[in-house]
């Protein structure tokens, strides 16, 4: 039986790798569930306030930190991206500012027993994170330059092949969560490795 699969040339392999990088960035920039932004803001504010309690607040600080990590890991797993961060510089800057407020509260607590500076820092930490949460992030279809119908067709093909799992969560049936299956991850890694092999072969110095 004749094999009709097209073997990409080096130029096509480079373009495919570039498209993969674009798609990965789109996944990282996909907005997280809207509920997670106020939850994270409240947890960051709570972590900051624990420094006003002195030594008694250490256990609460650990508890709030553990909840913060668990909530974000859970949301990440539901989205299929548990260990990625958005690439938006504005959002990352707001997260950095919120963390800086938490660290500043630790320093302030060592310098004064007055609670009001820590309260101000707690409000600033929560506000900084919420400001970042309002940043408009790109969605997959915009990065891939696909219409909703074309994107749905591509997703359906991946689901039928067993590469992607599709879920509808909550009451909003328009919102679909996609995650890569083990079979899909293996196929994806093999595809990327093959493309890189083609590109690297053209860059290798000739031995003739």
C-alpha cells in the first residue's frame, strides 16, 4: 500500500516548529477561570496579614500558602497546563508586585509592632494581583488565526484520534476545556523530535 504521508522538507519543518511554539504560547496565555483571580488575591492578602500576628501567624501563613499552591495546581490540571505561567509581562509584573508586598510585610513586621502598615501592604498585594488579572490575554484561536468553526473541526479530529480530551465544565456549555492525553503527548513529542531531527540534519556540517 502506497504511503501518502508527506515528509516535510527542512523549511517546512522549521515553519512547523515555529507554529508549535506559537501554539504553546497561546496555551500559556489562555485566560484561567475567572474565579481564580479573586481567590488568589484574597489568599495573597491573607498571607500578608499573617505577619501582623507575630509568631502566632506562622501556621496560618503556611496554611494560606499551601491553599494557594493547591488551588492553582488544581486549576492548572483542569486546563491541562499545571506547571506553566502566562507569558504576559504585565500579568507577571503584577504577580511580582504582589509577592513583593508579602515580603515587605515580613520586613515591616520585624521593624514595628504597628499593624496598619501590614494591612496597607495586604491591600496592595491583593490589588496588584487583581490588576494583573484584568489584563487582556490572548486566546488560542487568535494566536492560531483560526475561525471558531475551523478550530472546532481541528479539535474534533484530535479528540477522535485519542490525542486530546475535551470537557465542558459548569453551566456555561460554550466554555470547553482541552487537555492532552498520554497518547497525544507521546505523539506530540515524537512529532517535535522528528521535526527537530530534520532541521538539525540541514545544520550539521558536511563530512565530505
